[in-house]
C-alpha cells in the first residue's frame, strides 16, 4: 500500500456536474441553460449541518432543521448560475441564495436539483436516483454492498 494516493496533490478535485432542469431556462440562442454543480467537502457539510441546529425546550440536545439544511446544501453545491449575484436575486425579488432557488424553481425542478447535488457529493452513486426509482417501481434487486 502506498500513502502517496492520499496526499493532497494526488487527490482529484471534487466532482462537477452540469444539469438541465427545465426547458424554461434558455440561453439567448435558444439552447437549454445548465446549472453547474460541484461537490462540497465534509468540512463544508458539517458547517451547514451545525448552522441548522437550534435549541429546543424540553430536549436534551439541539433540534436539527432538515428542510433548512437541504436548502443550504443545494445552494452550496450550485456554482452556476451565481446565486449570490445581486442582479439575479433582485430580478426574482428575493434576498439570499436559498430564497432565490425557491423562487426560481418549480417543486419538480428543485427535486431534480437536489438529486443532482446529492449525486455530485457522492451521497447517491451516479445514476442512483434512477436506480432507486426503478427499484421502487419494480422491486428491490437484492444486491448488497460489502
């Protein structure tokens, strides 16, 4: 075994992915506009999780706001369009990246973006969302992960 493979200069950067969410977003030439996503590190993910915890009366520990976390997670993965762009936020009448995605996207588009973000971060394997849908429709194949 060789530790060289784990040294930072040897490690490939986080995955990137382009996804077309809808025909509603078109470039000036009429082609479909893409959202570009990039995986985030576990360090970034941990910061997102911690920012979504809040104290709750009667509970021993903090309560985790899953919906808030998912909004922040998706926004953190989007590299293009630049969700921090003030002109883009202003055009949709919102302030903030999460609010922008909520205003821009339909529920189905948002679900596809969330799935792509989970895939680019390695939470589900490439094409995994389709496999899950297929297994739900046709029954589990019985494969196990070692």
